[in-house]
């Protein structure tokens, strides 16, 4: 049986207006201690619009939310979960689709308010495994997952309040295949007059939101990647920053972003890693795979906040195609039957989006990165106990996997992951049902029951970036990394 990849803390980011930094992460350094957190249990009544009609349901939010925080120090909610009480009429609607069980994903919007500043955090990707609903009068789904931290910029009182909720219910037949649509989605609103307050936080200390100035490593204040820009691009960037700084109003310490710049630079990198297949209790090796990257397709600088946001594009390449190399793995199906299969991850849709946010207002200069890609999973060359199982040439997922990876690092000192330096990133994968599998008989339900579902952890290691405008760099040509488990 293949070894499983080890799970570590995951990091990503979102910047919100009003000076509140919302960071999708767990275990970030400097976060408020979980020991000081208060356990909460808040019932939230929602009205949800499903395709079959409107239903009311109660979502009980539980977790640890610190009652105290320090300005400039990350505030970290932990162990957040929602218990979704599905009403009987909704269960009847799902049963009408032929569902014997249902899995769920919840995306909760949480409003952060600190003084006059507000920001909305996306507590996305809370998931619940499939739970039996056949013959049940009441069903409660327990969705959970990592949620964003926040940094409050000034002392005072802050509040966290639940807002809109998005639900995606995945009804499944007894054999594990989808029942009806791949997902039954709903937009939910809090009931009129409902109090969605989750926590009131006392924020003490002095804020640390002022820029820390150039680092000792580079007196010009350039990031590591910017030092490798062609001189004309770097001059253009410096001029934009200076113009934005000159226009800054000292009486208005809010956001002052300069219009996006296009500073595109071609680059290459190799990635390799492991992905768990939860139902088979094993992992498959991915790569090494080549990534062709257009760095800084858009570059946004905000000197008032001290943040720099780079949007880059990336495409996999293997033998002239947009995909990773085929991955072959052996598992013990159902705990005893050795099964070997080849998996191909084929990139579809637009180029992968790399969003990297650098925060130079903090001495460590943290960088938060997310990578978003759409991948079609294809299965071939299946053998069960040494006997070929002909799944045919068109066995693949009914819809692309929307894969999101998260990473975090600092530049001063260099730690963790940054796009130019590489490192590890991770995330989870929900594998949709399969279709087109089998020759002479439909094997799609078998593949769906064996593979599809949530909880498939993926960990990818990226080698340092080879920027093609600097071919004499020690990182060129691009190197292949050693994947971490």
C-alpha cells in the first residue's frame, strides 16, 4: 500500500478593505493563543433557496474564538465547525433524487468590524463526509475545516459576525454514485432580525501597521523577485510606487492602490508531490511536472498598506500537452485487494492563477500565496489482483477538479514558501464522480465508489523559479525538486 502524505499547517490569504488583513491559515506565527480562546456555540437560523424550493435550517457554529487580541498580532479562530440540521422536507427532496446519503460543503461569510473598519472573511471549504439519510427523520451534518486569521490594526473592540452561507449538498446513491445533479447548491440568508454575533474581542496594545522600511538584505526595498526584473521593468515599478506615495494623504491612512501594472516575465519551475486517495488509504506520486509561468501578469502596489499583489499565470507541460506526467500507484482496495491504476491530471480551462500577496508593513515581510487550477482526472491501465480491468480510453471525472493550493513564507528571514524561492504548498481535493468508464459494461459507479469524495490531501513541492530573462541564474535551467511527504 502506498504511503500517505503527511498533513501540515496550511496557509493562504485575502486582503480586505479598511485595513483589516484576513489570512486563510492555521498555526501562523504570532497568532493569539488557543489556550486563551473561549469555546462558543452559536445557533444561526438561515433561510435557504434550494433548486427544489425554500427551506429553513439551523446551523450551530462551534469553536474556539479568543476574547482578547493584540493589535498587529494575528487573531486565530480554531476548531471551527457548523452543525447543519437538515429539515425533514429537505431530506424528502434529496430522497426523491434517489439519495441514500449526502455529503456537504459550506462557505460562510464572516464580517469583521474594528472601529470604523470592516472586512469580510471567507470561511470557505468547510466540509462534511457523506452521512446516511435513508429512512432518517433528522440528520445533522458536521462541516469543519481551517478558517482565516485576522489582524486588527488598532486597540479597541472588534466583533466577528456570521453573514451569508453557501451550501453545496452532494446526494449519493447507495453505491456511492451521484444521485441527480452533482451538487444541490443553495444561497442562505440569516433570518430577519437575527443576531449573528460570534465573538466580541478586546484588542489591546499598539498597532504595528506602519511600513518597516527597506530590509537589510536589499536597501532599495525590492523583493527578491523584483531584484531579478529587467532594469526597465524595475524602473517602471519604482516610478509607480513613487507616484502613489506622492499622492498619499497623511490624514487618510487607508488604502491608496496604484493602478495595476503589467510586468510580465517568463519563468519555469518543476513541481512534484503526493496526493492522498482517501478511500484507498494511500498516496500517489505526482510529477516531477514542468510549469511554464508568466510572472506578474498584473502587479498591484499599495504603499499605504505596504502590500504588493502579483497575479501570475501557469500551465503544466508534458510532451507538448497541458498535463502532469501520468502517475501510477498501487493500493489495497477495500483493505485487501491490490489494485494498480494510472492517473492523469489534465489541465483544462484557463491558465492556473497564482496570487501572491507580500506585506512589507511587517518586519518579516510575509507572503501569502494561492494557486488555483482546473484539472480533469483520467484513469487507465487498471489491474485488480493482477487481472486487467478494461476501463476504456474515456474514463474521467464528470467535471473538472477545482484545485486550490495554499502556501506561506517570509522574506526576512527567508522561511517557508515564496513563488521565487519555492517550497511546499498544500490543499485538499474533492474528487467528483466518474463517467465513461468501461468497455461493454459501465464501470463508472465502481470507480466513483472507490475514489470519489472529499478529504484527499495534496502536498506539492516547488523548486526555485528559473526566470528566463536571467538565464545565468543558479536556478536555471529549472531544477526538479524532491517531494515531501
